[in-house]
């Protein structure tokens, strides 16, 4: 028995793990457009958190022969999750977690202010030693990238964003698992530099399509074939951004651990009892159904047999540490979260601060109009999402938030 639905576009297949969760018409059209690309390998796999996205749906897995679609990879290259279980338990936490939240907020720059100018609280004003040492491992690669594509350098120094959270749906959480053990978990990616890399190469792909008179159902599906001028440069740039993103998460996790250790109300603890660090916006070369192909996961996590992954819910909802089952039809993938049920604009129009306060009762987090677009009801049911992908992953731990810091 299969647990997915098949969408036949007439020129390509889509296998969608969406039973019990909605699929909007705009997302369905995007999926059909992608599936018709002549270099798609076998089919497009769709995760249950699927929704409309820039270039391609968020929640899709796109295997391709000798070509990559930069807009499908997106502009938050390497975005993903990291989580670590500590030796703390719920009994070790104070009744009020406000001090813990404020310490985390002070330790990790987050948000976006001053239009990104010199007073922006979301970037470093002077680099901590840990961040400077981390940047040293990335600096040469960035210099090579900028020498080749000078437009990538036209923005904030990426070193100032390394070890910072960002905005939107990026977050840092303190969670409790099913045995009341304390976890730290966070979500972020390659920040401003990843955005510049993504946008630059998306435009280069569009220029190539115009040069070659290639007509596409959507300009956002512009692609680089292997062997062409920009393909190798794009792969190198993406791999650099993915390294930046993974290191970004690791540095933030270290800062969170250090900040919580400084709280008088928290006893001494170990911080890496279990740890997971995974991308969910990226491209990688993999072998599937007898061929070496490029697999773009846009809002999806690699879930080979035994792989550990993280599937977060929304603020106020459960999150999951999972182990992959290596499902071949899904190209060894699973969802990356609950998935938005509505746009940010729609959420701001529909929900009030009072709605958000009620939905996040018992969680130490912001409860103001600035985070209404991230309120739990703006997302799909994480329970329905997990049920729809029960043949993709096994649940290892179920987490619930007690502290949430939003960008």
C-alpha cells in the first residue's frame, strides 16, 4: 500500500505525501510546472508541508539530470536546523524563564532593524573571538566567489552575520522532550550572503534562458545545464553557502549554551548528549534509481535509513527529532516542518494579539503584534503532517517549547 498520491501532468509525475493536509491550487500548478522539465529524474516528490514558494513549492524534492534550477534551491541557501539535548530536566528550570529568554536574546543577534544599517541589532558590531575564528575558515572561499561575481560583495560583510539568527520564521527554542529532558533547538541559514548568492545566480540563469531562446512555463524555472559557463560556479557558491549556514547554526548553539550556563537559576549541565545539524534548503549530488543526479530539497530534509533529522512545529506546537526510513519513492526525504497554511499578510489580517497570547500560553516568548505572522494557527497541523509521512520517518523524540526567541 502506498501512502502518497500521484499527480500526472501528462509530461511528468509528482508523488505527493499529502493525505490529510491541504494542497493549494497555486502550489499544485508550481509542482506541475517543475515536473514537466525534461531533465527531472523519474518524478518530483512532495512533502506534506508543501506550499507555494518562490521558484518552486516549499516542501518539494526535485532530482535532476545534469542541470540545476537555482530558484528551486532558493535564496536562503543551506537553511536548516540544529538541536542538542542537555543533561538538564524540567525540574532544573526555574518557574519563570524570562531571564533565560533574555540571556539568549542578548547572546545571539536577531531580527532586522535600522534597515540593516550600523545600528542593526541583527548583526555583530564587533566580532566575538568564536565568530572570527569561524569566519577564518570561510574567508578565502568568499574572496574567490566575490572575485568571480562582484555583485555578491555588494552587501553587509557576511562575517557580521555569522552566528546570528535572522528574521522571519527563524527561531531559537528551549524544549522539553517526552521524558522532560531539556533541549536547545534553532532554525537559521546563510543569512544575507546566501540571499545575494541566490539572487545573483537566479538572474544569471534567466539571462542564459533568454540568450538560448528557451521558453519555460515560469521564468523562475531558469536553469544551468552541466558544462555551461555558470554551472560549476553556482555549485561552488552553493556549497560555500551551505558551509556558512551549518557553521552559523553551530556558533549560535554554542552561544545559547554559554548564555544559559550563565543564569544563576540553572545548575551546571552537559550540552551535547544528542545532537543533530541538518539542512532543509539545499542541493547535493546523490544516487537514486540507478543514476547520479542533483537533488534539490526546497523545504525538505534528507532522510536516508538511519539519518537523524528535525521537523519543527510552529510556535506553541510540538516538534520532532526523527530517524529516516530511506524511502526510495521520496528520494530519501521528509518534511522540514509544519508548512504555512496562509501567507504572512493573511495571518496578520486574521489573528489578533489576544489570539496569539492564547495560542502560546505557557511558553516564554514574544506576545506582540510583531510576531502575529508566526502564530501557530498560521501553519498546518503538525500532527496531520507527521501522520501523512509515517512511511518516511520514525519519531525518536517529541519536543514541546518552553522558550521561543523569534527573529
